[in-house]
């Protein structure tokens, strides 16, 4: 992970910038992995937490919204816009994570599905601006790795 602050030491409302990549090989072909991102019911199973609401309009110009709260916490909203989708190959989207009314993170993500024989190498690269210490780059990367594990479990089911 590469991180830096826009103006180290001078911001009372800090902005951290980070880029990370996560790679994972799945035993299924790219079409099956892609379908797990594209189908609303399937994606909700591996992407959202219990009790969170999820909506998915998976197409260029489409939106995805996940809302919910952890026990005792504020409402979290993760809203994404899809910009580029190449079936079985690539997904590009931008996202905003909000905590209540406050924007915590703004990011752009590219998901690449690379065939490896009958398997798929998924390469997810994300660049984010992490605002006011509401979310940290390390937390996002850890959460993304957990999603990739959940996706693997979903694909194996």
C-alpha cells in the first residue's frame, strides 16, 4: 500500500491518500467470477454485512448502494457508480463511503479478471482519499481482503 497526506502536519481535517492492490486466484472461470459481481442477490451475499440493505444496478452508469449500521454505530452508506464494464474482463467504479452525513472516503476501483487456464486471477486496485480519519487506508484494505475471501466462499458454494 502506498499512502501520503496532502499537507502533512498542517491539516486540522486531514486527507490521506492511498493505493492498494489485492490479488486472488479463484478456481472458477472469469464468467463465473464476473457473474458474482453482476447478480444483485449473489453480490449481496458476499459483499454486505448482515442487516445491511443492498441495491445493485450493474451497468455503465448504474449505481450500487449499501446502507446499514453496526451495533451502536452511525449509519454507513457505501454508494458506487459504475463507469466501465467489460463482461468477464474488467469493472471500473467510483465510490463514496459516508458515516452519517460526513464523507469518510472517496475512491476509484478497477477489478480485472485474468484467465489462468480454467481459473481466474482477480486483481483489484483501489485509489482512495481518506478524510478526517473517519476511515483509514489499512481498514479499507483489510475489508477488501475480507470481501475477496467472502467471494471465494460464495463461488465455492
